[in-house]
């Protein structure tokens, strides 16, 4: 019994896995289908048809039975050959995953690392690419989950285009939460996962790959990869009807089908606006509590808000007290940020009262740990944002 | 509306995805857990504790968010470096997957291919390994789903041991259906998937890797793989408590946890005996119908039974009529066996009446397509096997 309180409700407030809409949960309990029978083929085709809208692309979105990191690996495996110089931009744990992938695939790594919590500077990227004109591929992050920062992918893509460099972006936690116009901005590859703003369980990795990137990968010769080889999956998905080169995760496809339908019903614009409002209210709540946001100021940090914990309390205890005493599962900091930050998620199936719940729990937890916090101050500030927005907080 | 019959029930009788026990289906509809919170950590640890019993091993079983092919790729990626000679044994579609993986990773391929439907001959493997003493790794298949044949992995492992060769076996469709005593037989690597006899949806790939194989992979230097790198996953799983290097597919972990509990409750011996009885009854049913089994005689083909379809009918129509007219989704032949065979599955959550249903449907379908088939003859022969077994057909 991990929880000794007399209260029975608990709240998943993490940045991934994120909470699931009931319809998404329920569809997974339905009888499983065979992926090569008509119902399974149609399910797969429908998911593939629905995906590009979320990426704002005309690309085929390649679907893998994997975590989001698998989709990221597909980008490195297909775009980098041993000895190839490539630019890796990293300002947090998931940016560093690009670097680790580049090392595994033998890239000649050019690293741009302004530090955790910093925002990638397109001017710096421009300078590095100018100094190393042999670089043909760059890797960056949309929403850096470890710090809450949303990088300016539009500006980075402009720089990459100027240098005729292919840009691959990790949007695992950002897609559907922060604006990303893949085609309009000219982003060649977007890697994503099912368990964030797509409101599904983890287990589906997605790579939206431009024809230019597919062609480049093909010209560079076969990748040392089979499961994550783009050519194999693209060829199978482009059949009529599309087929999967490997057994797809059919229960997760059923979940994603429902979730994409929910996103289409809400409308992507509205989904993004909801995330922006939730994030704005969260930031106001943090300031209302007298706390600071972590890292560079970021008015687009729509997936997760990272909060500097006050000095003088044991920061590592904050997620623990939230969970054990208040039933709220939230993310603390990772690696060097452990004990220094708390992250309040608002990615996917989140509403206004989830933010207020997180802020309430945080207020009580901080007091519990000895910080001077006016109870209700953060919640009140967030409510004011919702009131000022003048929109209904219900569908 | 794909089905215009007035009947509403349908039957999933494929070799993967296989039918799910209701408890497995239902658990996926429960609230999703965060993998780093206590409930998620305990779920992951419990699944890892339960897995080795099914492999009959003391190894750590490495768990990937992937299809079974991902687990197979992990074996090739970790054991083969470019230019390494390695033996690939293939007698069907999934044996050929090993070859494709070997090509992707630049192996110097030594191929032993007796033909689809043939059983791998340990004597031939002995001869090849004797001729090429520089070979250190061999790849083979337990149950070849495309042909129904179960290869003699015990004898192959003895041969491999004699030549001091590491043996990796694809048991994706065989594990839990056909006997495989990994440690007793000395099999270094067993690759498996969640969607066969493990009675779960697809999306979890498993690699049970001996310390000898882990050490060999480590000595050969870093693999050109990150997601499927054994060292990374083994290190994370060996922490206390175990952790996953990437977000694990938590709803599928919950399903696998329940399924492994069901297998433990039934007892692995009993699970294997049930599969053997179902397979024996199926073979008797086929002979009762006056049909022949496909390929080499195989009294261990406990995962799926491949049937030669009679001359003079359009064999490709058999699975179609079964599905459209009788609501039974079964597998026809793949690649060169298309239209030549039908495969009756008995892998995982299958009981006696599933076999009788498949045989009934087949009898009616064959008559429908113009074959002379005595209605009830196959069903009756199968029933006789169940009667003769003298065991209850219920739990």
C-alpha cells in the first residue's frame, strides 16, 4: 500500500505518459483485430490518413512500434553515415539524446550546447553552420521536456534552409502542444511519440519525413538499421492499402485512432490555443506564488512548465510529498536539475482544473516543507488568467 | 459494413495477434500509470521478475517497446559487426528475416536454407560450422510461423555448443507454445514478442540474453544501435529497482503482467501440454478431412498447423470465405505459399472448441469452393483426440 492517506483519488500530472481520455482507454479493451484483416487494414490506413494534419504536413508519417526515442533513432540512422559531420543542438536531457544517437551511429559530431534551460539561439546555429559548410544535417528539439523550454524551430529551420541543411526536430513532447508547422516552416523530419499531446499510451513512435530527406537517405546508401529503416516502412505504407512491414501495435493503433479523432473534433488550432492558455495560467500561478520559472523566459512553453523551487527546502521531497500526501504524480527535475525544479505538465488531455489541482497541491506541499507560501495565491492568479481569457472552460 | 451475413460473432484465429483473455483486455482500460512512480516501477519490476520462467532461464530478459522483429534486430545488432561471418538458418519467411537483418548489419553471410517447409537439419549445421570454423554466431528459428514447422532447437544448440558458436533463436511465435528450455539446452539468445503465446497485444519485444552473449557483444565493441543496444537496457534493468532506458509501453506492461500471471497460474508445463494437445487434435482433424499437412512431418508444430489445400480449388479464396462467410479470421500462406496452404493457429488463449470451430469453418468453406469434403469428418477426428486424451477441457 504506497498511499496511507484516507483519500482514494489520484492524479496523473506528468509530461508523459499523460492522462488518457476515457474513450481512448476503453477502446483498448475491445476485441483485438488482426492487422491484415479488413478491419485492421482500415484501422491502420485511417491512422496514417489522420496523422499528417497534426504535423501540419503533406508528408507520409512513418509509424513504428517503439517509444519516441525509436523515431529519433530512425532520423539519425537514416541521415547519418559513419564519419558524416552533423550538427547536434542540445539544451537539456532530450537534446543530449540526439548526441548519444549521433555517437552510436559514428557521426563526426559538431555540438552546440548553450546549457540546460537556455533557448537555442538561431544566430549561433547560423554561425556554426557557416563555419562548417560540409554539414548537411542538423538535429534540434521543439519542446525540451527536461527544462520546459520550447525552442524557436521556425527560426532554426530558416537558418538550416539558408545553409541547405536538413533539419530533424524532436517533437516528442511538443507535437500538438506547441505550434509546429512542419511544411510551412520547412522542417524535414519531425520525430514524435504517442504518449504526450497525442493522448495515447506510449508505444508508437512517429517520424514525419519529407521526400527530400527520404531521397537524401536513399542517396547515402543503405542504413545500418532494419526495423527503423525509413525506406522499408515508407514503401509498405505507400502500398494501396497501406501495410506495415512488422506487426503493428494494434491496440495502440485503436487508441491513436480515437485520440486523433478527438483532436480533429476539437480542432488543432483550438488544441494549441488550449495548451497555450493552460500554460499561461500555470505561469501566472507560479508567479502568484512568488516563485520563478526555470531557464530562459519562454512564452511558448506550452507542454510543461518548469518551476525553480525555493531555496531552503529539500526540493527532491516536493514530488514525493505531492505524490504520497496529495495523490498527485508530477515530475521533479532530471539529472543535474534533480531537487531544483518541479515540472507542471499540461500536455494532452488536460483542463483548467488540472492546473488548479497541481497548483493547490504545490502550495500545500511547499508549506509542508517549510516554505512561506500564501495558500491560494497561485491558484487565484491562475484563475484570473482563465477569467480574463473569457472562453468557456468546457467543451 | 464488411460483413453482410446475419450472424454477428467473429473469431480471431490467427497466429498473431492472438486472442486476448478478458482480464488482459480489461486491464488496458484502467488508468494509465507513470512508469517512474511507485506503481509503475513495481509493474515493470514484476514483469521482469515473471518473464524468465517462461524462457526457462536465469537470464535477464531484456524488454523493448517494439515488435518481435525489434528483439531479433537486437540480436544481430549486438552480435554481428560488419564483415563478421555468421550462420543464418532459414526455412521460411521468418528465417529469411534473420538473413535480411544480417545483410543490414553487414555480416559475411553464411546461409543454410533447406527450403520452406523443410526442417533445419542439425547434421547440416554441424557440417557448415565445421567448414567455417571462424563463425562465432548462428541464427535459427524455433517455430517458423510461415510453415508451421518447429525446428529442433535442442539439437541445433548441441551442435552450436560443440563448435563454440553462440546461438540466437527466433522464438517469437514459439515461446510458450513449443518447448524451449533455454538454459538447459544452452541457447544464448531467445527473441520473442508479446502477441503470440504470451496472450498480449503486439508491442513488446523480448530478448533473453545469456551473460556469455552479453560479454561477447561487449568485447566486440559498441553496436551501431542505441535503442536496441543490449548494454544500455541490461544496465537499466539491473538497477534496484529496475528502470527502463526509454518510456516503456505501460498499458502493454499491465497486459503482460496479467498474462504472465495467468500462465503462472496454469503452469508452464500445463500450458505447453495444452498447446500440444490442441495441435495433435488439429492434425488429426486435417487427416480426418483427407488433407495433408504442409512440409516435413512435425509432431512438435504446436503453435500453428499448416495444411496443404486440395488441388482444384482456388486456395487464395479459403481465408477469404472463412472470414467473409463464417466470421473466422485465419491465416493463408505467405509469399510463395499464398493460395497453397491454410494455417490453423493454436497459440496462446486457445481452447478445444476454437480448434473445432476452425475445422468446422474449413469443412464448410472447402465444400463451398467445390472440394469433396465429408462434413464433420475433421471435427469428429479432432474430438476423438480430445476424448482419448482423457483430460478435462476446462480449467
